[in-house]
C-alpha cells in the first residue's frame, strides 16, 4: 500500500446515506459529512440563531473559523463521525460524535431554527447511534445547558436509559446505545407518525393542481380535470397549461408558481422528459406531494429506469413524496373531501375498505368491480411503478384511519419485505388485511418496479404473510368475497358452522366445501323447496342460539313466481342483530344485494350487519374459511421474547467478527468453529473427527470407546441418496476395517471423500433445519424431515425469525411428514418439544447474526428423549447492505441508485 493510500481517510459505509421522513411527513436526505461541505456548513451556520449557537457551544460563536470548518468537515468515520441533513441541496442540521475513550463517545447536534420541531434531532440520534454501534461505541455522553429543554427532551424521549448529573452549570447526560425494546418501539412509533402524515395530505388536500391539463377531451389531462370536478371535490382545483388561457372553464396558469395561495398536491400529466422541471416548479411552490400519471419511466427499459431514479431522487431532495410514476391516481370517498384524482371515471361508493394496487391498468377494472358488488371503498391508491410511496406507507395511514376497517392489497412486488411484515403484523391486530400477490410461483418483478428480486423461496414469502396475519388469497374475486364478509359481518368464534336452506343439493355442496377447507358442519337444516320467511327466521334463530355453531351459511333459491323479498327481509333483520356471522347464497347474487343491506349511519353503501351474498356456495364457504383462519390468528399470543439465558449474543458476535477479520471475503466454518458458534445459542453439535486412513480411524474409534459411525461427508456424496456412504454400529477393529473397505470400493475418489468418525446416536427420525440470510428479505428458517423425498416433494415449512413459541410448533406440525414424529404406525413418539426448542434457537441465531449467510443442520436425529445434532455447515460473510429495518428509519432505495445529492 502506498503512503498516499495510507493518508486517505476511511470511507463511510454506503448504507450510512439515506432518504428519511421528518415528523411532518416531508422527505429529507441524511449522509456523512464530507471535506467539500465547508461552504454548505458556513451557509448553514449563518442561518442559525445566536441562542442556538450558544446552546451548542456554551459561548458566543457568531462565525466558524477556518480551523473550525476544517475540524467539523474532516472526520475519519470511525472515531469521529458526523452526519448532515439536506433539503433542496441545503444543509439544515448537523450531528456528530467524537470518541473520548474506549467504547464511549460524546454526541451533539445543531439544527437550524426554522426546522426545529420537525424531529430532526431524533433522526440524527438514531443514525449516529447505529454508526456508533457499528464502530464499537457502546455509550453516548452529552453536555447540555439546563435551559436547552428541547435537546434534553430529544435524548430522554429516545427510549434509552438516560442518567444525568449537574455540575458547573451544565447537565451531563449518558446512556448506553444498545437498541432496547423501548428505543425500538419509540423509533417505530415515530416512523408510523411520519409516514402516516406523508400520506394524509394526498387523501385530504385543500387544493390540487393538474399540471398538463388540456382542453382536448381525448387527453389524460382533460380526464383528470373532469374527474376532479364531476367527483365534487370539496377543495380548490387549479389547472396548469402554459399554452392555454382556460381549461374546463377554469383559468389556466403558466406554472405552479403562478397559482395564488397554497397547493397541497400536484397531479402531473406531462411527457416523461418534462416531469423533472415540474418537480422543481412544485418544490419552489411548497407542494407537499406529487401524483405522477405520466408514463415513460422504468416500465420502458433502462433509459426509463434512469429517468425514474432521477425523478425520485429529485423529489425527495426537495422534501416531496411521490405516487407513481405511471400511476392511475388516488381517490377518497369521504364526503368532506370527495376527491377523484385518478384516470378512472368510476367514483366508488363510500365504504369501509382501503385499496392499494400497483397496476394502473388493473386499477380501473378493480374500481368497476367494487362498484358492481356494492362493496364501497374509503380510499384508493393505484401507485403504478411504486417508485416512492408504497403499500407500507398506506398501511401506516390506514392503521389509525377510522374510516377504514378492512385493507385490500394487490401486490406485484414487495420492495421492503421485513418492514412490510413488521407493519402488517401490527395492523392486522386492529383490522384485517387481504392481499393478492401476483407472480407467486416465479417471484417475478414487473418491469416498471425498480426493486430487487427476492431470492428466498415463494413458500417463505407465504409464511411471512401468514405470520403477519395477512389473509392471502389467490384471485381478485376471492379478495372481494372475503372483503364483503369482513366489512359487514362479525368475526366467527371458531370453525363450527350451520348450513340451512331450501335446496338439499346446494346444502350438500356447502357441506363438502366446508370439509375441504377445514370447517366443521355441526348443524345442517334442510327447509324444503317451499320454505317461507317464517321457516327461515325460525331456523336462523335456532342456529344463532346454538352454542355449538359459530357461523351460519344460508342458501335460498326462490320457487317459481316468488320474489324472495320476505326471506330477504328476515335475513337482513336477523343479520343486523346477530353476534354470529351470517353469509348467504341468495338468488345467486354477488355482493351485497339491496334487499340484504342494512342502512349505515356513517354514509357507507351498506352498514354493519348487511348479509353478503355469493353466486355459489363454494365461494361463500371459502370466504368463511379465510375469515376463520384470521380469527384464529387473532387469538394466538403475540410473539414471545426469546429467553436471554438461552443465548450468549455477545460471544456469538465476537466470534463471528473475529473470524471475518481473518477472512474478510467470507468463510465456511470448520467443525470446531461451528461447534463453538452453535454452543453460544445452547446447541450441542456432536463431535465429528476427520480421519485420513484406517490406522488413524482405529485410534480415534478406540478413544471414543467404539460404538461409532464412519461417514463420507463430501458434498458430492451427501446429496446422493443412491450411495450408502455411512456405516453404523461399528464396535471393533474388524468391523471398522470392513466398513473402511466397503466405502473405498464404493467411492472412486477416496482422497476427497472427507471420512469422519462419530459416536453412535440413539435411534430417531432424521430432520433437517436450515436458515439463510436473504439480501432483501432478511433471515429465513425452514424445517423438514431428512431424506430425498422431502426435497422431491418440497415438504418443508418456512418462517421468518424471530419466532414465537407457536411458530415453531406450527412449523413442525404443518409438514406432510409430521406423523413420523408423532408415533406413526406405532413408532415411538419423539421429543417434539426439544425439536421445537432447537428450531427457535437456530431462528434466533440467524435473526441476531446477519453475517451468517447460510446455516444448515443436515442431520438431527429426533428421538424419544431428545434431539442429537450430528452435523452442521455454516457460511459467514461480511454484511455489505444491512437489513432494511436495522435500528434506523430510512426510506427504501432504488437498486443501482448511488443516492448522491
């Protein structure tokens, strides 16, 4: 290495640079400070009040000397770390820490006065603490003047255990920066508020500007203006067209800046190459967010992808959130807003469901389907290429939106799966989420979506949805079937159902369908073809009063020349009063027929207690089974904490970091290293001793006391079920010699066969536990019975760590081969609790150590009195891109984007 290279300061990690959301929902950019930022720093400092400067430096300091400028902008990114926050290319805040002793650093911030109160100090503290943890800092200290209440509150409200002392007129604060549960909860609450605030302005704007509005009726710009006006938007609509004096009877402005008053949201319908100029115009006006319906971005190829990256980067750099590009638009049916800022002529009826989709083309069809069913929506977003605002942002908003009781998602890609899982798990506890995920079999990503492809298997993504309580369905039709149930009926208490109706044939079909999806028919009432309203009312009352019935399925096919109005009135009346769900196949109707609707006091198209109808009994029963599954998930305990006594995290991290210091390119752990790492999580890996020849094998077997196993462990042999490369129950030298000879005759290249000796394990069922770190998805764990049939049939269960106790239980029981563990055909029942414990330990290890790229326990013998871990392979690698939700708030990045601002 040259002297010049040695003089170069260390470069900060790439992930230290990010876009972030401030408390008010506007975007900003955070990055490490650079030597060339001196001018930015001087201009920033000139805008800071004398009082704020005094609070920072404890003395008057009107200007920064040249020496100060150099000191503050030149850091080593190890012992001296500084971050700046930028908006519109201007520095608005700076925060830093300086190491003062081993494991301890002093931290301080300075925020421009006009930007104080926006949560900037909290953002700086989060990112500085994470940088410190990565650099071996364990504790922050700070000196603060007692009258600087805002700074003291920033530290104390962060969720850390802050201790304070007062000396010489200065408060000394100190706290460990290990991310406690309280600190993480505080961070997530702040994330929720900021992201929710950023979406609220899109749904509740006071004024909207249509940029690219046109007088020609066949244009996108004209359609947008028409839908806003005819949709009875309660706010102000402005049109921007530099070539026109008026559009649709409204004055046209040359630019957004020319519009008098404030503009909350801009809807952009100009050619793709003109959108960036529009962003600058909107930023100068102070617009909050953009809805870009223009196409010509990532969906068109590489040139479009580059254009989309620039659009997102430019928008965020000026504090703007972006829906799109290539979006259909946004809709809010609230009478106080009544906005149709979309390309759809359909304004759906008021309802209880919020809908997010990513396909603009599909969005129109979805809205028409919603209207035909009478389902009703509270709000709707079709985000197109989803370059910025995503389903995660909408979940944050809908979580506390009183008008939304059911969330509907049509997902073509998932940009941040870990964050989605975390938010969805929390939202699902309050209101159901129903999702359709396209491309499940291929894990493909649409061309316009600039996200990385998930490397984890599709089953792992399904497991993530299931763990988060998301009701995943296969089609849009099924989504609406489930949604109309959840929007109007109470949740069932269990799987027991009653089927009653006037068609024996359809009743039998319903019973068969129920058995197929795991429901139990406890009551089946055939009323006869001539049954009238009184018969249905009597049967309904009996079913609802029956303690062995949780839900009721009603089938009604009217006789000839009978309208069925009387029966409908009975269904509606009973449904309004019942605390048990009632669904129907009524006249073959779909949705919420007028006759079965209950008036809604909130103005929705149908009220609580309205009885949903399905064109076929199979669809009705399938929707009921999905809702039963969700109701059962709600009753499972929330994720329990892993017992800290079961793991020595610090020792594990130290071991992995030490190994990576010697193997910076990555390392496959030797047997002894794997044994040591697993032991930190209470996993006992049986000794495996390599042997090179028969004499050495004999000596080792004698040391082990005989009763040994001889194995060939090379990968090419371990995965060959046709090769019996193991000899068991070897009790003396002759048996060992015979086994050695057999394997040498079978294996052509014995020099690389990897012969090992191991003690005999008690008999048991072979099971296999694996985990991996997906670059996008994060940690994944799987479980299955060992052997080639498991691989051929794909009989494995998956979960996303960390696991609750019931997660491990479910993993073991849901595989098809699970009867082997529970006494199949009279075999001994294995110690399943020990297997469950082992699964949780592996899951926790993978969750705690992202450096573990892959871990496999290929052979665990589960017996009646325990589980013997007979082998392990572990690969560790440096973490180049940390997990997306790793202890700091940041907006998702676009693959290939350098994030230079």
